[in-house]
């Protein structure tokens, strides 16, 4: 059974940085995509960034490109989301997901971690 456990959320000032972690376990896929989605109150869940297990290729939403970086440590089965220059619009619950594609439907999900950007 796939388990995804996020950590690293919290309160951060505008312009600051934060690093989220997602530890994956219980999977046996040869190929997968793991990534981050976020959901703010009243909004739909939106893609933030994904990374593939095959070649570590990445994809980012336009809203975070150049500010956020997704990476993974294969030895720890951990994916990171380094967030820099955060803005109030980045406030949301951030969810780790695993799927065949960077696509929310049919994905495995973590429980989420809250990121609040406020002065």
C-alpha cells in the first residue's frame, strides 16, 4: 500500500523560503511520477510541480516556475519542494501525489501539509 507522508509546512513571511518533504513507501512501481499539488480554500486542487522516476525530468506550473524547485533523493525515497520568494498566493494545503503521470485522477495522495504566507 502506497504511503506518502508530507512534512515541512508552516508559517513563512512573504519573500521567504520553505522546504517541503514527501517520504514515499509501500510502492513497487518501476516507473512513476511524484509531485506536489496544492489547494487553497474555495479553489480547486492545482498542480505545482512533478518529477519522474525515470529521468528526473520535471514540470512546473507557470505560477511557481523560477521560484520553486522539485528534487528527489532516491536513496531515501523522498521528494522535496524547495519554495523561495513565496507570496501570499502560495498559501494553501500542499499535497504529495504519486501516479503514472503528473495528473491528479487516480493518484495516491498524502495527508497534506499547510503552508501559510503572511507577514
